[in-house]
C-alpha cells in the first residue's frame, strides 16, 4: 500500500512539472515573435547622402565621372509605391521628361526591400559628325542584387558649365506627393550659382536635370 501511494505521488509530480515546462516554453516562444507593428497612413522615408568617392572609392571616379552621386532611401511603415522621375527643367520650369524608374522598393526577387541605394552618373557623349548626347545611368542596389537603367537625351553645346545639386545631410519625409532628391544644373555662362533642391532655388536655374521621387 505504501509503495503504491509513493508511485501515485511521483506520477502526479511528474505531470505537474511537465505542465509547468510546457507553459514556460509557450511564453518564451510568444516573446520571441512579437506581433508586427501596425502603422496608419503613408510611410516615413529617410534619404541619406552617400559619398561615392570617399577613401578607396576614389578609384571609381574615372569610370563614373564628375557628374555622379548616390543616396540611400529607407522607409518605415507601409510599403510605398515610389517612382524616380528624371525631368528636364529650363528657365526654372519643368519642360519634359527624360525617363523614369518604377517601384524602387521592390527588389529583383519580387520581395519588399525596406532600403535601396541609388547611384547616378551623367556623362556627355560626343559622336563625330552628330549632336552631343547626355547618357544617364541609374543603378539601384537591394539586398538581393542590383540593376542598371540607361537613358539618352540630346545635349545643348551652349551649356558649357555643369554642377551637381544634392543634400548634404540626411532628412526624413512622408511618402506622399513628390520630393526632389538629386539634380544636375548647367548654364551657358561661365558663372555657376549655388543651388539647392528647394522650389525657390530651382526656379532660378537656366537648365537642370532634376530627379524627383514620386509616390503613387
């Protein structure tokens, strides 16, 4: 009788310990996989300038040219449908489109990518006996790989002086409407005025190629 009583107690203690362990594992598992944060409204996008030719990167300057630049875009919240438009401006106004790259935050594996790096290079190509052309190369780099798009547009030989327009510091904005993110200005005079990406500054330019992030 006594032996049978001890066996019963042992079985009950074993079952109780097993239940406690199972409960503890369930709680830990729940702690490791929290519910994803839900956000309402448009995403927040942060643009961070990238110095292409810093340090060892200087060796790539002969290949990319002086009219080159780069920046990173990262969003928080719902995935935005972001398109990068390349627009031609004359006398402070947009007059034509030179190309576009759609859905920047979708990588080559058709997965959402919260960050993308954009590299831009603009070079004037001269063909003997023909007009000069601007070759615009835009590279996008995601976690799974990269891609490059090339656009070509006529170049006015009167525009002899060129300069870049870009932000020096990171800044964050709401993924709504349009945002100017990078540009190149040119003038037919030997005087190049300092410019930024504000509408007021762009309205004073003789000629420019402006890259605009457009959210749909």
